[in-house]
């Protein structure tokens, strides 16, 4: 009987690659195929994720493999990981046919760190060698602002979103450092360009104002520990502002005309509506030019759950949906690309007159609230720490999620909302809020259940 073998290499801040018991040589094909079998000797080389700002956030946890061939059952395997490096394993597959291997590497949060595919031919009674190199899709950013005299506030934005906003007391010691660390910065082997913007505020002549500024574009390469020195330019005034004088003039009475001014109501900015499918009532709120549901959808369909299977959480958080059930598509779409079935305005599981918000609509929403930190979208209660202000009435509650293994996680610390976007055949894209105040973007397995917020047509 053949044996599966894993080869581990050292990785910075990570352990060694592990191997689960998975599928062995002769069990990997499922049902016995017709004709002779061929052997595939597979080697997967996983590029390092890079020096992580918080290494617990992006640890490679498992590889999901899917071997597909026309007319043959798909062969699947899962390999547990404890870091980057190399994985070697053998499989027996039906011969004299073309196969395609789809490989997805996930971290402990089911975010996609690696993805790739390769086609090959299996010959009867022969060993086919297949080698794939997978580069990490993400890196991290670690920024250090030195504190100088009179500096009070430091802001970092990446691709138009605020990634860090820190203030220090005016009495902060010169020579101290304000640190900003963030993970999940998109990267690739060829490099992904990101727009970085830094703003530093301080006290000049007793007035808090913008003193230093920087706008630049940096290319982030997979697995590379890149160092950059950035020079912020002075944009503050070199001369003190004009002073102010208060003038009081007393004049004799000449009569007065009192005019009362009123405003015409141009329309409500919030309200409720009824879902005619089950009679449920939902709140809605207008943010900018968009009208959003102000609470999570709680419509029951197959492959949807209340958090912890507790009905009391329905009114609190709504339901958690798999990608295909959210899109009102066949369950098989959780394992394959169903782009041809996605409408330009896709209703999915939403009530009549509402639809699943696509990426462009989410980005328009973020632009409307960009001047404010995302904690102003979070609910005023329910978060384990850092409750929000709910300035816009969006009422983002920490509904958590249901993992692919059936376990529920992260109640009180994050919420994720589905979009129609498919990252690949088994992963979709979610937008959300997390325990920290900034907006977060994740790629989730379609078999992870997340919340749904609908947008009015």
C-alpha cells in the first residue's frame, strides 16, 4: 500500500507543514474506475505569507484539493497545515484521460491564502509527476510613525479606506513611535499595487491642523518582507494665522420684520416594510442615495441557520446563509463557478423589490461613510468590546458565522455580509465589520454561512 508523505520547511513566525490522514494512494479515487489506474506524484510548494503584523490572523491551516475529469467522479482531499513549505503526496487516478487539479489553501478563519489549478494527463500503470507552486494572496503592512514635538494624530489609509487612526497626547515623549499593523493586504508573485495615504496632524500656534502628508503607490509581492522608507512632506503653514478681533456696534432701533422659515419634507430617511413571503417586518434606512435594510434578513430557506441553532437569535441577528442559498441557486454552486446564473441585479433570497448588493454598490456605500470610522456603522450594544455609535442607523450587529464544519464562531466580535462575487469555484466574497473599528473584507468558503443585508432596487 502506498503512503502519503509531507515535507516541511521552516517559515518565519510559522511552524512546519503537517499532513492529515486524508486520502491514501488507493482510497483517493473513491469508486474503482474502469481500466488501469495511473499514479500521480503531487508536490505543492507554498510560498510564505510574509512577516505578519499579527501572525495569529493568517496562519495556513489546510489545503483543499479537487481532482476533476470529464466522465469521472471528482476526487477530493484535505491536508492539514501548520505553516508554509512543501507538501508531497501520491494518488491513484483513472488513466488515459485528462485531469485538472484545483487547489485552495485556507487559514484558520477559512480565508483563502492560496489558490491555483493545473491540468495533466494520467497514463496507465505509470507515475505522472505534478508540481505546483502557490504564492500567498495576502501580505501585511506594518507602519511606524515617529513622534515629534507637537504631533497629535496619525492616520493611514490604503486604497481609500482608513486602516489606522491614532491620537497621542500633546505631552507625548519625543522619540516614541505610533505603530499601525494590519493583515490581509492583497499580494501576488508579480506584485499588487496599493495606494497608501498618510496624514499627520499636530498643534501649530495652539491650533490643531494638518502638518505632514504623503500619497504614494507601493507594489506588494507575495511572501516578500519588503522594507520602505517614506518621507512625509510638510503641508502646514510656515507663518502664524491672522488674529481675530471682536467688534461690537450698538445702533438705534429702526424697526424689524420677522420672517418665519420652514422646510419642505423631501421624503423619509427610515421606516419599515413587510416581507410578503412570511409577513416579517424589517426596518430600512437611507444612507446617501442608497436604501438599505437596517437589520439582517431572517427568511428561512434550506442551508440557513440561526446562530447556535437558537430561535431567539433570529430576531437578534437574522439567519446565516451558505453562498448558494443566499443566491437562491442550486447547492452545487457551493462547489463550482455559477457566474452564468448571476443576474446584473440579483434578487437571491431577498424580498421582492430588494436585491443582494454587488461590489460596486458596497464600495459606493463605503465612500458615503468614508469620512467616519466604521465603528459609526456598528450597533450601540452587543459587541464584546468597542460598541459602535450607529450614526447612520445601519445597526451592524456582531452576528458571527457558521463554519463549514458546522460549528458557530465569532458572535460578539464580527459580522459578515455576502456579495454575489465568486473568488473561485468554492469561495465567495464578503464585506463586514469586525471587533476593531475598521471595515474588513474577506474571502470566505461558500460553505461558510454568513449574514445577508438587502439593498432596495
